[in-house]
């Protein structure tokens, strides 16, 4: 891991932005990757070190956000359950365990609970839809900062 580059990556505004937030390719996609990798290559970095640094950036930005925004607000968290593509990256899972488990927080994956990560969004939408169909609120104001609980979604014949 190239610590100099990692420190610079950790200063990205998204990392320290207040939640709620989500990101993906729109922020950290091809444009970002070309810029960062290009800079590292120009400075003589080995491609393997670049991959290691970017992967460690993923890990450390996750841990930073848990430590800054989640744990102070929800001190009783005992487990973090990983889902999605990152949960298949053995390095990411190992590093998250190394950084979180000493703090008393178990790290596991959806698969350990019989939930295929590739279906997590479909399962979430099914749960939200079922709640809406039942007329139950399906948002969490303390997470989304909504003013109140509501039924989200519409059913159109």
C-alpha cells in the first residue's frame, strides 16, 4: 500500500461527508480511476501497488465512516454484515475484520446468513414493496433524516 497516495485519497470530500450518503461509479468510476491511476503511474508506482492502495482506500474509508459517523451514534453495534461485490473480495473482508473485530465488532457476510449478496437489492426492494403493500411505513427517519415515517412507493395497475 502506497501510504502517500492513500493519505491523499482519504482527503476526498466524499469520505468525510456527513451521512446519509451513497456512491458508486458516478463518483469513483472510470473518470476517477483514470485520474488517480494515471497520477500514480506518472510517479512510477507499480501497478500491483496501485491496486493494493485503491483496495485499502475502500477498506479505510469504510472504517473511517463507521468510526466517525456510526459508532458514536449507535454504540451498541455488535456486527457488521457485508453484502454486494466487495464481500467477495477476500482482502477487503480480511482487512475489515482486522480493523473492526478488535473493537468488538464481528464482521460477516450475507452468505453466512443464507442471503446471496447478488440478490441483496432485489430482496430489499421486495421487503420495501411488501411493507408498502401492507400499508406499513417503510422508511427509517433516523437513517434517512426524513421528518417522519411514511409509506414509500406507489402501486400502479
